[in-house]
C-alpha cells in the first residue's frame, strides 16, 4: 500500500519510535528496498523483522511474510498495528469470515504486510490471488526450516521455491538466526536464491552475560541467582517433566511467580501459561525444551539451564531468548558430573553408530564450555567458528579468571590411584582413597594398604573432586557409563604417569561466601533497565502495572504495548508533554496517539 517518501531513518523514528538502526539493519534495508534478493543471518534479537518491515513501507505493493509459527504471526501483526501499520494475518486460526475480510483488503491493495503460513501460501488458489495484486517483497522468516540439515526442518517450506519460479521479478528476503555453512548453502539452493546478497552478522550477543556453575545444591543456587531478578521475566529450562514440575513448585514456595510448561500438559494449559508469560502476569516459566519456539518476548531478562543441555546449538538457541531488546540479560547454566553421565547414557543407548559419534562430539563440546577456564563467550563463539580476540569482559570467567597452577603431581597421584584400584571404582571412592578416609568399605577391600592411600590427605574432598573432574574433561580419565560409572585411564594418562607431560589445572575455587543480599539487588533487573534513582524504579513499576492492564484489556502481549526498554526510558525521562513523550525510545506517532494520554497521566501521578 503506502509508499513512504521519507528516508528510512525517518520511518524508523516515526513509525517504530527508534532513534538509531542496529548494526547492519540500514544496509540490509536499503538493499531490499532497491529490489535485491537477500539472505540475512542475524542472531536472535538482532532486529531481523525491521529488515523487511521497513522495506514493506518503502516499496509499493504488499509484502508477504512467511512464518512457521501461528502464535508468532499474530503477535507480530498486533505489534505492527499498534504502530499504525496496515498488517494482517492469514492462517488456520481465522474463521471463514475473517479470512474473507483479509482477502478483501489484499485485493483492495489496503495492506502493507500480510503474514501467511507456508502451507497456505503455496496453495494454487492463493498463488493465483497473489498474481492479481502488486507484491512488494516476499520475506521468509526462520528460513533454516527449508533445510534438512537444520534442526527445525519443515516439509512445507521446501515448496516455497515456487515463489522464485512464479514471481521472478519480486525480491525475496530470507532470514534466520541459526545456520551453519551447510544449512546456509542449502537454504540458498532450495529457495533459488543463488544471486542473493548474504548478510551474516555474527553470533555474538554482547548484552548476554554467560555463566556456568557446578551444581551443589541446585534449587538453592537457582533461588540465590533469582534474588536479583524479582519481578523480571525469565525462563528456567530443565530436562525432564518431573524436574520441571518440582522446580516450579519450589520457586512458588519461595515466593516467585512461576509456572511449569512441558509437553505432558494439555494444550489449553500450555497456552494459558504462555499467554500469562507474554502478558507479564507470570514472571518465570520453568520448562522443558518444548517451550520457546513460539516465544518472541523481548524483555526476557534471564535464561537458566537447570540441567546441562545436550548441545551448544540448543544451548545457544535457548539462551538467545534472553535480552532480545538489547538490554543486559543473563544466561546461567547449572551442571554436574551426573548430568554428563546421564547424557552419555542416552547417547550410548542410541542405535545408530554415526548418530552416537555426532552426539558424543556435541556433548564433549558442551562439557568443554561448562568447564571453560578462559572466556566463556570465546568458547561459545569458537564453536560457531567465530574468534574472539581477547576476553569479552561479560562472562563469569572474565569476571573472575580462575587461577591455574602446575597440577602435574596431583594428576599423577589421582591417575595412579585409579590405576591401583584396577579401574573398577567411581569418582567418590577414588577421592576417599586418595584422602585416606578410613571408611569401612575401603578397609574391607584392603585399599587402605595401597601406596596411594592417603597420598593427598592435605586437600579437601572438594579439591580432589575438582581435580578428578578436570582430568575427565581433559580426556585423561573416562567415565565408563556401561560399568557403574567407574573411572578408567584414557588418552595421554600414560604420559602423565611417566612424567612426560605437564598438566595445568584451574585451582579449585575456595568455598564461596554468601553474598550479602543488598549487593546483588543493585544489579539484576534494575541495572538491566538502567534505572538509577528510587523514583525511577517506582515509576517504572507503575508504568509496568499500567502496561499490564492495557495489555490484558486489549488481549495482546505486554510488549506490543511497550517494550521494557521503552518503559525504562519513559521512567528515566518522566515526560510531561506529548512532545517529550515522542522522544521516548519505542514511541512513534501511532503509539503516542494510542497510549500517550494514559501514560502521561500515570507519569503525572494522576
Ligand atoms: P529477531 O527477529 O532478529 O530476533 P526482532 O526483530 O524481534 O529480532 O527484534 C528484537 C527487538 O529489538 C524487538 O523488540 C525490536 O522492536 C527491537 N529493535 C529492533 N531494531 C531496533 C532498533 N533499531 N532500535 C531499538 N530497538 C530495536
Ligand atoms: Zn568472557
């Protein structure tokens, strides 16, 4: 429909209420407006949507957006309408009457953007419909779904190649957040985008702080972490349904607003949880991986993994749901040796040899990430083939780099204990022997007479556990899952025992002192919003309450009204006039009209 004569920067400000483009957005948008095909590879939260939404307003005709998730389409359309854009959705959730109305608007040229499900788009009748109207652009969101190499393959996406064939003159932009080399090549091939400009903006999410902690008392560790985030939105992932329910209950007992979400719950209940989360009436969702594909909430402040995920790809995608609004967010992973053993057990139970090899490789990478002794972001990006020149300054390892030391003697002691014990005992037992614990089982086995008994008595149980764990992850020891998790020598253990190899390990962390409650309170949710004074914090909370009411009344997700970033900016500026209100980031002309009055009144304290 509309063909804006202004600059794209003006559109960004007037329609979307943003002062500046994110990296690469302007370049991509200009190319797309010029009519070139484009393939956009941008991390989650990078701002992919604007890369076709702004071109939609600057090219004549309707932009057709293909998206695999019905729930997401509706939210996007609601958000666009709130900004005064003529957008509509066409999918199986509409009644016949509603569909007819949308088709009517399409024929009348009244739409800027039309979101459709892929199965609908490729229907002959619908393609015929499209052939009769002017099309500005095709945007294919989640484009990796077209590839069998990717992890979300959707057969109906393959048929999208028909767009290139039947609408040769209409530019196509394909977008995704996850694509390795192979998937990328496949997407370009499948969609007939051989000539597309490729825009790859890298995997780094600088606003996410990554950390990992070894599980000691996981529920308490989680609650301790969440203390900084009272009232903020977040997701906690756990591997099993049972655990999901337990953790959710534990959090509720501790006074948090939390609910469980997993595939075993009925669909209506799952929808309810999702809607409450989107509507800001529920802070924390504790979920299996089933939760997230359809979640496009920009103000998720933290993602916690209560169990170690199986691969870095999955971990990256799940943590990527934090901080899409660009404000500081945190990713915490809790993990344990038991997690590793369980995961190995699953892998080894698999039938296919090749599959086992791949999964086992992926798990090793995950462990290496968990055990990282240098910058954790470096380990993450390294997995995707991206190098980080130096420490990132925004991860737990950079915050407090571990001290390393020459642990060759410790390693020799531990490895020879495993050897002397005939490689028939587990980690805990080995630790007891090395420390010379006079427990009954050791004495009964006669292991108190071994030369290695008590060889490391000067160090604590935690220290020895850490040493052995590190030796496992470095490949000097292996846990034999098939045989009661006994430890076996592996890799270059022999060279270490013969004194041919030096082993450098991280010094086991000293027992942590409890952090005083007032210190973290200054960080977390409040710092993420950059609120400095008590008044700002109080105002933010009032505005949030107002947003919640409006969102509930209009039955849209809270961020469709305003994102957290916009509310925070509002709380800092405390605008009194319409003009000042327009200066708030995230406020465009349409939102000024729609919400200005209510929010100005709340700010004035009426
Ligand atoms: P993606 O699809 O890449 O995951 P989105 O397009 O959903 O990301 O954008 C993530 C968030 O960032 C949204 O809340 C969006 O409004 C916001 N955003 C996008 N571009 C900008 C910008 N230039 N300035 C401020 N916020 C932006
Ligand atoms: Zn770092």
